[in-house]
């Protein structure tokens, strides 16, 4: 079978890998000159089943309202004349009940856990190095009352298989000495023991190398997909700026651009961008730097170490397809860096960028086929795509070759059906 994977982010490349291992003849189409250059290149790097909570929760509407009133909030929205924002926002608000938040969280958690297992197997088999750190992740709180709320919230995940512990400031500093000089600033942390971190772009590049050299996958880099062609219930080609490419099966893995291309064959995918800010700093030789990835749950900044660099990310802003940033957008990241890790990195030599998370209203991604029998979606992984990549790719590859995926599709297949 000939398969064409549209998109060379971590999701597309992982899908190409599993399809090629099934014996398919695979090609990947990617607009950039290399793989993993968009959201994949900018994320916080945390493989974080322990952070699988759905953003659409009973607390979210009040946060959005406060954001509209100009206050600093975890999720922000900037109103703009974009009907897609309002249509998506309406569906997001419908997911904000306690019952739906719980269900969406558990669907995401199950996929994350499956993905971590599948990824471990892949990494072992192919010997992929990606600056992995397997020491859990720290969800740090500055306020004791918030720590208590956080620990209660985390109980949902530990009741469903996550191994977690609550650490006081001394225990946090014992685990990661970077906290020793600043432990008076924190109330403690929830540590998820099964979380880990690594460089998603490096992983994607290395996996692409395996795909090319070992499995014969072709990469059409610098090639932009402009649309799809359909006849009846089948896709007949992908139109690119270098001509039409054809295959037996097509995988849509274009991150935030997936709905724009799906629309060309009348399919509406409920995916909207949530902008985040990503910064990377060179570590200072001999400096005290974090050795465990984490998130400051109050200041809402995530960090992880990637080789000799420190990655810090923050913010979720619904403002459309807008990749612009100003130095002010990184004020929060730099405030945290200087507050908790003053000695870790050279903060005058940062690489800064904005990037877009492909969010669905409820949180779980869209996997599987819709109304066209040979068009398969693997998109909408939101804030968790690095964690979910290998599992989602394996599921979609299974569906394409006609095998029942190991992971039950409740909550995921429903999404695919709802997408068309
Ligand atoms: C600030 C931030 C922090 C994050 N932190 C984490 C984290 O800690 N843990 C985690 O699990 N996830 C995290 N994520 C989420 C994760 O990065 C994404 O979910 C994931 O990268 C999505 O992968 P993707 O392959 O779908 O998208 P992308 O990486 O964006 O890949 C899509 C690819 O398609 C290509 N493309 C798009 N349109 C076209 C076209 N028309 N023609 C050809 N090619 C095209 C793009 O160039 C791109 O390479 C974070 C995201 C952000 C923004």
C-alpha cells in the first residue's frame, strides 16, 4: 500500500515510521526544509501524562472572562473578527462541565500512558537518543493552599495508574539541588514519577533518519500542501506547490494547518491554534541548572533541560494564526528563570519564538477516518502532542492497515466521526 503522510512534525514522522514498519511504501510531505520545525521544535519537552488535565474545565470560563477584562490568566483569549474562533469557542465552553472535563482528561491520560509505553519500545528498538531525562516531572506550587488543591486534582490521575508523590520543599531540593537556594519560595510539589522529558525536534529528526535510511521512507521537504482532491468517498490526490501527489491512503498530520487543508474537501476539523511562547538558553558552564523537568503551577512556566540548553515555555493565547511575538511576551519566562534558576543559563543569549498548539475543544486529538475512506486524521494534540505522538501514530497506522488498535478508541473514534 502507498501512503502519503502530510506534515513532518513529530506526529507525521512517527506515523510514517509505523506505516513503513507495516511494509507500506511511505512518503512525507513537509513545507519546511527539515522535519520537526514547528510546534515540535518549540515545546517544553515534557512527556507528561501527569499533566493530562483537559483545559476545558469548570474553572476555564471564569478564567477566559478575567482574561477579557485584562487580567493575567492561564488561558487567554483575544477577541478578533474570526468566525472560527467563535465556533470553536462555543464548542470549548460546552466541554467545560465537570463531567466532560473528567471524561476528556481520562481519554487523554489513557492515550498518554499508551504512548509512553509504545515510545519506550520504539526508542529501545531503534536506539534513538534525544536528550532524555527520566526522573519524573515536578508540578511546583508556591502557595500551600494551591498545593493542596493541586494534590487533590492529581488524585484523579493516580487513581488511574499514575505514580505520584507529594514533596515538601526540602524533598524537592533533595531531588533537584537547583531548588536548594530557593526552596523558601515554594510550598512543595507533586512529583509524577513516570513523566520524563526530551528534545522532540531531535527525536523527530532521528526518527526521520531511521525512516529514510532503514525503512525507505521518502521525504518531500520544502513542499507545501495546498489542498486535497476527492471523488465520492475517496481522496484522489494531494495538491502541492510542486504538483499533485497520489497514494492509496492519506494521513493529515499538519498540526494547526490541518483544518485549513481538510476544508478543501469539505471536512471541518474542530482545531484552533493556542499560541505559546518558547525560549531556549545555553546553560552556563558549572551553573546550577534544573535536572528534573517541571512546571511552576502558579506562574505557569514549564522548563526542561535539553542537553546543554534550558527550554522554558509559557502562555496559552487564543488569537488565531499569529506567530508574532515581542520581548514583552517573554517577561514571565524570564521572571521565573531569574527567580528560580538565576545561575543556570546565560539569559542574555536566548532564542525566542512563538508557536501554535493544535487544540480541539475537549482536548483529545482527532484520530482515524471520517467520511473519506482513505483519509486518516492524526491531528489536534494540543498541549500534549509530544507525549501522545507515538501512541497516536501507532493507532492510526493500525487503522490504515486494517488492524484493531491495542488501545480502545472510546472518546477518540467518536471525535473522528464528529469531525466530518
Ligand atoms: C509552548 C508549547 C509547549 C508545549 N509543551 C509540550 C510538552 O511539554 N509536552 C507535550 O507533550 N506537548 C507539548 N506541546 C504540544 C506539542 O508540541 C504539539 O502538540 C505537537 O508538537 C504537535 O505536533 P504536530 O506534528 O501535530 O504539529 P507540528 O509540530 O506543528 O507539525 C506540523 C507540521 O506540518 C507542516 N505543515 C503545516 N502545514 C503544511 C502544509 N500546508 N504543507 C506542508 N507542510 C505543512 C509544518 O511545517 C509542521 O512541520 C507544547 C506546545 C507548545 C506550543
